[in-house]
C-alpha cells in the first residue's frame, strides 16, 4: 500500500529533440520525507522536478504519486504544488489575495478562501501583513507568501525549484530552518531542487545526486557525505579529497596503494583487489593533519600551500600535490593560528586510514 505523497519514478526519460535531458531514472521518494535533488547546472534535476509537477511530460516511463499513475494527468489534478524560483507573486494583489488566488480559480466562496488564506499566512507568520503588496516585502517575506500560496491547496507533494537561491546568506540560513519546520509540521513530501551542497545535507532525509541526466547516488545525507559511490560525488558534495593510484600490495584485510609520485597508502580492503588494479579513495578534509615532518611512512602527501581561507570555525588550506586536483585540508582555527601558513610553504599532510579512507567506484564525470 502506497503512503500518501510517495513518489515512484519508473524508467523515466526526457528528450528534447536529439538532446536527452534525463536518462533512465528509477527511484522511490518516501511519502512524508524531505528530498533534495542536487547536481551541477544542466544535470536534469529541474527537468525531473517539472515532470513530477506535470509541467513536462516524460518521453517514456511512469510517475506514480500515492499509488496513482499521474504520468499524463493534468497539473492541477495530481496533488502537487510547485513553488517557483522567482516566487511569481501577483504584484497587483495584496498578500491575502495572492495566497487565496488558486482557491478563487477553483470557485471557492470569497469568505471561505480569505479565511483559509489568513490561516496559511498565520502559519508562515505573516498574518499581520495580509493587506500589504508584494513590493513592500523583503525577499524572505515574499518567499513565505509563495509557500503559503502553494500550501493552501493541501498538496500531497510540495515541489521547490531552488527556493533559496535569490536570498542573501543570512536569510538563506534562516529560511532553511523555516522550510524544515514547515515540512515537519505538515508531514507532506517536500522535493527541493538545489545546487548548494550544505543546503541539501542540512535539510534532506534523502539526497539525490544527479549528473548528465542520471542519478549517481541516492541515500541519507550522511551516507552521501561519508560514503560517496564515486570520485564525482566525493568531489561535488565537498568535504572529501580524492586520491588515485594503483594497488602495490595486498595483505590480510588491507591493501597498499601507490600514486605515480611514489606516495603510499594503507587502506582497508572492502572488496577483492589485485596488485596492479587502479584504485580511487576519498579522504575527509577535516581529518587530515598538516605537519612539517612526516610522523609515518604511509598515508602522507607532500604539497605546497597555494591558498588559505579563514572560515570562522576552521581554516581551509589548499595544497598543490602530485595529484591533478587541489588537495584541501580543514584545519582547526586555533591550531592554524598557532603556526600560520602562507602561499609557497612546503608542508606534509597525513592521516589515519582507519579514520578517513573510503574506497570509491570508477566514475569519469568531472563533477564541476
């Protein structure tokens, strides 16, 4: 039995002429969950959202919501509401009439729709501004009006297309809390498209990472962050460095990997591997130490400091190593300022394999 708001995507594809915007997608989004879809521009996430909303029709496959096939169903009949990125408020209507507009279209009596509009404005803490025009509101207030207008139809699913992208950083963080509070309060399914990794990790029960029209990984945000399936996901989601090499030796439950530059790493062997096999693994940036002299023979990389950014609670240090990608270390701010670094300094980074190493599958996507 399908739960209200459960979304099942069965072999969904979408093409525009010869261009395939969405490849074959099979996915279940649990009813009542908060799901974030993330990926670089052009990865297909907004197209997939629009197909769920009914603004685009799949080239092939089926979409089920709450157990009902809505693939060809009209937008207003499938139990979804879409909140647009620019909020799309009517500039000539006050807040109460903006929120009540969809009920007016459906023939709801004026007194009833205005009462319900006030209830929704109360829910988003804007009832005292009901008679104001959109031009008199801040960006965060306009967003809450758009939310109220979308929610007044009592949808099973609320679809949000980059709803926080137009806000400044302070307001974005505040509205993240508001969105999660609303979703917890309402208990309906939220599907939120974003290109911001911290936003997805903070909000979601499930994160769907997309690239080139397909889903690369879908799981709880902690799994996505700590156990990325591929180098693309590790790089795109942030917080991890990717190191590549070949297997130089195997022993018991560990293997020794070696890079072209001669650096060697002791890794847990979580699958069968042979000497000479290529290997990629991820190292968490916040678990790496920067030292002037190596304290161990393995799990070290020499590098040159190329960038330093103070982030408040930590310092982000970028290193140039023999690997192609920039190698990033998150240093404790107190530790950093005891021995500050500058561009051009030669340093050594080291870590414990038991702490931070996660083996990756193969993936050729750039992720940038």
